[in-house]
C-alpha cells in the first residue's frame, strides 16, 4: 500500500463525475420509462440480501465514472490490504481485522507471523463455554441461585453493538434470561436498570478493553456497591465481598491486572485484540451478553452471516459488489449532490436501534478532516447517519424527505416474513406494513406532478402544496427474515460501505481521536464542579458561568 492516499479529487474519474454533476437533473420517471432493464441491471444479491439500487440518482455514465474512481483510488488494493492484515490503521500502527473475528476455524490470517484465527476461536470457545454455563443454570451466584438477569456495562462499541443485536434477535433469546445494558454515566441509567433486580440472580459483564473507560468503570463500581449493599441488606449472604464479586462479575478486557484489582477472577475475563476497533467488535467477546442471550449456535450463525458478506466484498468484482457500489453511491451523493445526511429506515421494529448503531460505525469512522498521511482532506467526508423504524418515521420526518429542500438518500430495509405474524380480521398486518415500505420508496422516486394533483380535483390554490417532486434517492434492501445470519450480513454490509467511502476519501476509518479531547477536559473540570477554586479559574468564561449556575442551584 502507498504511504500516501491518492487524492480522489485529482483523478480523471472525479473530473468526469464533476461534469456529470454540473447541471444534473435527475429523472427517475424518464429513466424507468426509457430503460426496461434498469431494475434488473441495478438489482444485486449479496448473501441473503436482495438489494435494489434502481431508484438511485445515477445514469449508466455516472455508474461507469464511479467504478473508474474506485479503480483510480485503489479500492480493491486497500480492501485486500485490510483482509491481509496490513497495518492500514496508520495513526495507531494497527492492523484492521474485524473480518478475522468471523473467519472459519480453518482459515489463515497472519499477523506478525502468527495465525490469529487460532486465537480468535480459542477466545470464542471460552466465551461459548461460559455462555452455556449461564444459560443452563450451572453458573450460580454466591447464594447458590442461578442467573436470571445479565447486565452489560459498557459504552460506545461495547454497548451499541450488543444492545442493537439483542433487540434485533428477540425471537431467539433464552426465555428465562434477560439482558440489560448500562452505558451512560448519568447515574439515572444505572439506577433505573438496577431498580427491580435481585442481586442474588444478577450477573454483570464489564466490557472495557483497557478497564479504564471512565463511564464503564464508574458504572461498574456503582453496580459493585449496589450488589454488596443489597446482598447484605437481604441477609442472604454472609461471606466476603471478594466471594460475591467473583460470582457476580466477569469482564471483557485484556487488562488482567486491573480486572483482578477490581475483584474479578482473571479466569473470567474474555480478551480481544488491538486490531479490533470498538465499533467493529460486536462479533468478538464484546458480544458475550449476546452469546448468553441467543446461545452458541445462533451466535455462530450471526458470525457466519458476517463472514458471508465479507467474502462477497472480498471476492466479487466491484461492478457487482454491493458494499462497494453502495459506498460509491454515497460518495456521489455526498461530494457531488451535497447530501450531508443519510437516513436508514428499517421496516422492522426489531431493528429500532440499528440506525443508532450505524451512527457510531459511520460517523466515528469517516468523520475526519485529515487523510491517513496527516494531510488535509480535499473534499467533504462523512455524513450524518440517522433514522427510525417505519412506519413511525412516516409520521415524524418523512415530510422533509418528500417535500423538503434537501436531498436525503435513504436506505429502506424490510423482510418477507414477520417474526410475530398477526392478522387484523382478514388483513395480514405484515403485508400492510410492507405496502408502506414499497409505497414510500415509490413516492420518493416518482412523486406526483401538478397535472396528477389537479386530476384529483384539488383546488388550484393548494395544488403546489400537494405536489411531490420525486427524484429522492433510495436503496431497497430485503431478505427472507431477520435471522442471526441476516443481521450479521447487514452489519458487515455497512462496515464495508463505510470502508469504501473512507478509501475514496483517503482517510483512516479505524481511529477515533476526535472522542479524546472531551474526555480529557472532563477530567480537568470535575474538580471545578467540586468547589476547587483554582480549577474553576482555569476554565473559560462560559464554562465558569455554567459551573456557577450549577453551584447556585444544586441541592446538597
């Protein structure tokens, strides 16, 4: 790999795209009418995902220029470097191998002369064995009772991934176990999650690679105090604190010394590696809470789905490569059509946390203003990812999607089979739901003209208010059902979309230095909140005034 990225804006393909964008007037109605093969040509299969790109705002000429751009920036070469374990995370001098986490046991991925797949599967087997103990009731708390509630303590990738997947895979959960998630350092989060729990049947998983993450370790200490105080108060336990913590706390961490200092038996610490970024880690032992919830076989299916998408991305030519094509489309929208946001709209209530998961994946990865060699970027990067499940979003923000002044590319996700099928009289409610999914992409693409509005008998003064301009870009993603494998495919799909965009922009999509400054400043501000006048004097005027307001209004 070149030490310096190719400047995409200086390529011939970028110039071609710029010429296409100048005066660009999309016409999806016309394009569909003129090309009866458009849907067939622009629909692709990636593992179990059926992906229709026909409502994208591109012509064959634009598509060809995007493929040329991928070639000129070396997308395939950078993809291969990632899968081969090269240290493409240059600011941290690390390989990027979340794909190795879901590689089959007989695969070979060499890092520093060692096949890391062997270590990956050893860690997975350790996790699976523990998950089986908890699920079967063999793992018991300090009073001899089985675990009924697992509380995952983490933040960022140590929370969003397991939480999103736990919600998405509700039909596959163990019926006698509940998993809760504590992430926010706001004490309300811990207080509400713990309020109705029985300490004797509660197991905590503390997920922090370094075991120093402020929010996670603070919450872990709160939970440890809650456990010990409540065990004592109920007079059901008369042993030592160490005995209680060792049976009710495990860790996902590599800092075994800190884990032991906390009171957790290092034998109950599940490790992972520095080539796993937090937002790419749900398929590692960070997913321990998920493995407990859905079990060994389902978690293996989840990993298998991710691997299937990895193989599609790794081996499929770019012109049929779904993650690459979707990433290139996003570059077109972001850099040439000035689309600053991107909506992800799952028509599946179980995916209600998927847009939030993608916010971290995409925005922490590609929200960068320098390239991987430290030079400034030469184009806009990243988008604001957001979304809500349909049909809720239809009654909230779709007005802007349909008739607003901004173009918002949107990915619609739906499934042929419902996890909980119901009927309303003779109406299949899932079919009613899917009708909305199909109608929205149709309306966004083709709109409604003045003539069509008038033909409905609309009074002339309000005709324009009822016109839908159309030509709003969407991608439709469907699968047979939301299974563990399909969820894994969706996650890996967006990982590789994110990778593709980062490769075009020449940025390191795998570091996250932007989250550090606020953490450092928070540690400096804490003493000022606690009446340290010297610390208060070191703050800026606005911060001082806000702290003064806090001091005046706090109730001691």
